[in-house]
C-alpha cells in the first residue's frame, strides 16, 4: 500500500492575508493559534484532507509542504537521502501530536 497524504501546509510571509484569501475563495474555516503564526484549516468537506497555513521564517520563500504517512519515518528519510534528497528536518516528535521528518 502507498503512503497516503495526511496533511498539507502553506507557509507564507503574510499568513493573515492568506487566511482571508482562502476563507473568501473556498469558504474554509481557519482557526489561528494565538501563540504562533499558524492556523488549522478545516475545509468542511468529507473529501480530501484538512491542512494548515503558517508564517515562513527569515528569508525563506513562500512554500507548500505535503505530509505522507509512513510506518517508519527514519527509514523513509534514510531512503529519500539515498535517492538524492536533502534533509530539511530530522525525525522530530511532538509528544501526543505527531512524529515527522522533512526532506526536499
């Protein structure tokens, strides 16, 4: 079985403007987190998946991240690197929430 896409994120220099854009365009509910520049997106549909919109840091350009669910994040990251990918974030656990790694 393939690895399903389970979350996506849009990162931008102006998240509040992007919140407003997608609320108006698609009717999405976006719940901003008060302690950070990030909002969880609830599309209101049983099709597809929900995601998030957050602020990009420093000189980082606007970008989109797609998250796939895998059984072993470290093994998958190792395979990606062996195929030429570069690690963006090592395997990281946020307790009671998620374990993730990122590559490009």
